[in-house]
């Protein structure tokens, strides 16, 4: 993977920058990095007339993505969002209405919404401190304590619901300890569907991303390391699962006629989106290299000073470093700190709020949540677009201590 630093490739800037009167241009949190190649492939779609949900770029995107993610055998199905990818993978893996699906509480809400879309209910669990990902030991204990086997199925005693799958989330581009997750899931016969939406470029114990779960779901939304504008992908070594995802994403229509054999929907990626995606995939090493270099520079400049700690980089994986940032001292709010930085033209933001603290999932079954409750409102993400210049990053680094000093004074 290249570590050559941030890209200066801005050949076709489709980029609007908010301008603050006080401080000059706003440095965005994470904006797309698009160039001549993306523009050329898009133009090819327009010229050829292949703009909709079939076309040569969709096929090529599926092949190229499978290859760069290290898929051996099986296949890939391109869809129109990461959320749709998770939903479809769950259904293809056999999740049904009324089931429970194990999900970490610390995630983007799309993970649980995908479960809900399938008619199922998330069973929320805490994360472990090393990776901020699903705690496999906790999951093992919760399964042992709260479920029983009834006619070959795992039933959650308190709700009477069948437990049907596990969805580990690759937080900020780091992977959970997937061998540990796998061991527990295998003990209960549960399929593992990875929400790797922000993890393209990550590896687990030297193994490629595509091999980390029964199905691996990616997002190509505009805020991810690589983008299609909007898009998602399901990768699996199980060709049947991929075929079922494809089937459900195209209105469950087995042939060319208006005969349908299931309740599907239209979730297909368009050839326009796939064209952008093909151009982006060709730059995977460059874009992920830039993300990692940005993370390293923040770590070197900020971590261990001003009460700041690093975002997770667990020993078992190489993170894709989707977002950069820091964990603030106890008592210092990421929301307020981000607001102060924004006022200074720096697009910092707080990060995920655990799902058990959110209205739509407040009543979902859950474990105790000491780990995610202790970190979530102290996680501050900092500008980390792959096109971020060193000068811009220095502006961020210079500003953080000032803003923190003000925040600490407020607390005191
Ligand atoms: C971005 C993201 C999603 C959703 O992907 P979309 O393409 O925006 O639907 C889901 N889960 C995680 C962890 C994400 O970061």
C-alpha cells in the first residue's frame, strides 16, 4: 500500500467549499476525490447510452471490487447503497420477520435500520475497548445466558424471538477480532454478515477483507474513502448468497417476464455510478494510503498531548483509517469542541451515538453498555479527505490545542 501522502489529483474539481468570512475556506471532514479518469468513464456512459441499472461498468465494478478485496470464488453484487447491501445480505442469509440480529450498539444507524427493514429486531451489544467493535466474549456470554435451543433454533428467552445472524461493524475502518466473532457465531450456527461499509482497504490478520465473513457489505457513499456517488456491494464466497442478493435487488424476477417469486425491491447500482466506482477502485492504494498518512500525522502531532488519545488501531488488523480524529479527555464534549472548530473553518464533527440511546432502538433488547457509553461523546473526527493538503492539515493541528484549552476552561 502506498504511503506517498495525500493526493494532489484535483483535475476535475466538482468541489464546492463553504467559505467562512472570518477564516477563509471551510476544510471539509471528508469529501470525494474525483479526477480525469472518473470524468472520462462517466462520459463513456453518456456516449454509449448505458446509464441505467445494467451496463458494462456494473459488471466490471463487481469484478474489480471482488479482486481488490481479495475474494476467491463466490461473487459480488453491486447495489445502490451500503444500507441496501446489509439489508439484502441479511435476507439472503435467511433472516426473517420477527428474528433477532446481533448488532453492536456503537454503529451508524444504517446497520440497525437494515435489520429493521428485514422485519427483524437488533439485539444490541457493547463493543470492546481495543477496536470499538463488537465484543465477541460479551456476545458469547449473552448468548449463553439469554438463549436456549428449541427444535434446532437459537431462541432468545425474554422475547421468544429466533436469533438469526450476527452483524459485526468495522468501526472507522478497523475490524473486530473476526476469528473470535466467528468462533462464537459457529457455536450457534449463526451467519456472520459484516458491515464493512467504511472498511475498504482494511485487512484482518493479513487476510483480505472479502474473506472475513460469510458476506461482506461495503458502501460507496460520498463520504467514504472511495465513492460511486452512492453505492454498495455484497461480497461473498457463497455464490448462491450473491445470486439471492442480486435476485432480491431486482424485484425478485427470475426471468424476463412479469412473473415474480418473492418480495424484492429495486436496489441496483446504475452504470453511471459503477463507472465512477471503476475509476476509484483503480486508485484504491493511493486513496487508502492517503487516509493512513493523514491518520499518522494527526497521531504524531496530537496523541499523548492535550489529553488526547488515538482512535483504535487493534493489533489484529490493518485499519483502512476511513476517518481520522482523536478521543478527548473525560468531561470534554466532542460536540462542543467540533462546534468551536467549525467556527474556525475546520469541518470537525462528533461521531456515532450508540443506538440504545436513540429513539428508534431504545426498546431493543441489549447488553450492558459500559464501553460505548464511556467513549461515544468524546470521539472527535477531524478533516481527512484524501485530497487534504499538508497545509490544511497543519491548520487543523494548530487549532485543536487552542480550542481544547477553551473547552477545558469551560469544564473547570
Ligand atoms: C456509511 C455506512 C453505512 C451506510 O452506507 P450507505 O451507503 O450510506 O447506505 C452503514 N454502516 C456504516 C458503518 C457506515 O459507515
